[in-house]
């Protein structure tokens, strides 16, 4: 059962949407975020800054959090957000480059996370969770909906479509990167009840973006309860803001792997060891525009300025685990670990990940800095991801990239103490 709830809060003023709605946070490097935030003082990015955003300044987290809170209050004071006092749900459509996905934005009780009704496919880092708990405690606001997938349901799709045809959008804006966001507010109690009823039949949801935010929400609520600071009534404090999308409308991009060097191996020895596992085909292609893998079990490798297609000979490398058969797992288990000596896929400084949104540009940026070998992977499917989550397993780091991403600065919820 998925208990999606209406919520009261703020939504960005349409006249300020272009200024306020933040770009996709993970698509920018720390240096790019610093430049963007400085050039766009009213952007919500300025209310969610971290130590990385102050490279030239010695500043501790309490001061950073105070700046975030001050920025948030300033944005509210100058009218960047409009309050809606009556609880509402929102139909939220994102479209970019011909891709369209339409979801529902509301609240989900943190208790559903704790009961295992929200399934994850990635591991989280405790230090990141704690930073997000500090943010929620001190700044007292949330603006970034956790993105969830559910098995597509035609009754839900039809109800959303009927509401969109009847309601006028309250926001229709396009960002500089070509992402169009359209928002319909659902405030009628009957409409809200109908949406809640159809979603109540959804047994579980799947995290696609926001693993750390979800874990932090659970940690935050547990801390309030443990210390006796939890408000008596339910509210924003024990709910998490979510955007729910049907699984068949989601767009999954791959992450590429780039390795600084071949360790102790010469080029010939490296290719010989690969040849024991893969059919290797040298490609007559520009290394800067290497062709992407067209099927699972194939990889495009760029070694210096040479392009190769690697095709796994024996696909039966996995046991009954849905994780071990993923291309990213095959690459780690057969190549990065045993051949290149990268055993710690989370912390080895010889390994870097490039999201599908950065594509060739991101890989080539590292290659120009002297990183020697790049592997382009075929993306996992949404069915793969849900199978991993259903099995209670987690994927290797940086296995999936969902695009377009839900943006921050569109919605705003304040905790009871703010």
C-alpha cells in the first residue's frame, strides 16, 4: 500500500521560476555549482550549498547551514514562492528532447520507508545521511522530491490524464538546458481522494533518485522520537516529499567508467588478459565519439586514442543474483578488480564515473587530462533495477542515471519548527 498524502507548503511563483528552479545538482561539478550560484543569486542552489561550494573560504558547517537558512528566508520574503494553505497534490510533467514523463507529487509517511515499502537499489553513505539530517534540523525545509517508480497502472494513468485535461496548469516553464516542467495543482478533496485510492493499491515503490534523502528522513524522524522532540501531530516532520512516476515512462542512462592507468600492465598484457574473457574488435572510429554499446554484454573501450568493442564470451557469469549479471557488475568483477587492481569501486582514486548526461564530453575531459582507458556500458533497464530492489540487493556504485531529474526550487515545505 502506497499512502500518498496531500501537503501544504509553497510552490515557486511562475514569474520567478526561471530564476529560482535549480539545475540538476549532480550534473554540475563543484566548481560549476560555485559559478552558477554566484551568477544566479536567487537560484535555490544558494539554499543547498555544502563545503565544496566554498573552496577559497575556511568555513564550518554551522555557518554554511546558517547561510542556507538565511537564503531560504530571503527567497520567501522577496516573493519567489507562493503559499498554498489547503493541502494539495500536484501532477508534474517533465519533457526534454522528445522524452515525456508525468508523475504525481505528494508526501509519503516515513513509516512506509521503515516498513520496507520503498525499495532501494543503491547503498548509502552514513556521512552523507548525517549531513542531510543536519540540514533538515537547522534549515528546516525540503524542496527536492525523492523520485519513486511504480509498476505502470492504466487506471492511474487515465485518472492523471483526465485531471490534466480538466485543470489549468499553474506553471509551465522551460530551463536553459531544455527541460520543460508543467505543474497542475489538485486541491479538490474528491480528486485527492480518488488519487489516494488508486495509489493505495500500489504495493511497493522503487527509489530512482534520492537514496540518501530517504535514508536521512528516516534517521531524522528516529532522532526526533528518541530525544522526545517529535511534534504530537503528524506533519512534514515525519513525511518525505516524493514524485511518483510509472516505470514505463522513465529514461535510464548509463554511467561510464574511466581509469587513470593500467597499473603495472603494459598495453599488450592488458589486451591479452581481456582477450581471455572477451572477443575484442578494433573499431575504425574517432575515440572522441566512440560508438556506444548496442546490447547487454558488450562494452566500448577507449584505450588512449584507440577504440575497441568488447563482447563477453560467456554470459553465464552470474548465479541467482540479479546484480551479478548486470554489465556494470561484469565490468567490475572481471576487469576493473582482477585485471586493473581496482578492488574498492567506491573509493579508489584511479577510478572515476561519468554519467550519461555528460556523455562523451565528460569522458573526453578526463582523457585529455591523461586518464588512459574508458569503458562505455550499456544501461541497465528499469526492469533490471526493480528486480535488484525486489531481491533486496544493491547495485554497484554509479550504475544508473535517470533523466530528466526532478528539480529543486519548484516546491518548498517547511518543518513545524521553522
